[in-house]
C-alpha cells in the first residue's frame, strides 16, 4: 500500500512496478536524471552560442545550432520530460503537452522574426537544419 506521507511515496514507478530499495536508484529515475542533465547541458551550450551571435548581430548557426534550430527549447523539453518520468502526476501529465505546444508555437513565431531580420540567410539555414530533433548520423556543414 502507498504511504502518502513520505518523500519516497512520490515515486510512482517504484510502487507500481513493485521495486524495492531507494527509489532514487531505480532505472527510470537514473535515466531521467541523464535526460535532465542533457537538457541543462544543451541549454548551456545554446545560450553560450546565442549570446556570442547576438553580440555580433549575426545568426547563430554553429555549435549546437548546426544540429537544431531551437536547442534552447529542446533543452527545456528534455528537462520537462525527465521530470515527467521521475514524477508522473496528474498536473505534470496535463502540463507537459500544453508546454510542448507552447514551445513549438513560440519557435514558429521566433522563426518569423528571424526571417524578417535575416531573410534568405535564415531560410537557407532552416532548410539545412531541423527545428528540434537532430538528424542522427549526419555531420552538419558550416556555411
């Protein structure tokens, strides 16, 4: 039976799958920690590269931006996904798809701004580089 008055009771997978021991060491929790850490690393790399590009008033197309056009949103999505895997609650299950849709819509609005500012340079970049999910096995070419 679930003991709802402890911190460990928030680990639904531990109870549903009947795993014993420390819930912070179960496979789902460990993998979700890696997903969360990956999201933070992607955010760091994206913001670092974006800051460099903005100070030079240029389009960010190198580094992580050579793999995806919206790495900052990819980072946020990975962080949310990792926490969703750790703490699947009704609010997180409801909010995840809502936030996902909001990030996609925000990315589309930002792309219109980039087209207005950079024109054909951004259109060419958008043709080469996927929005959120990198193409595996493909080495990006700098242009």
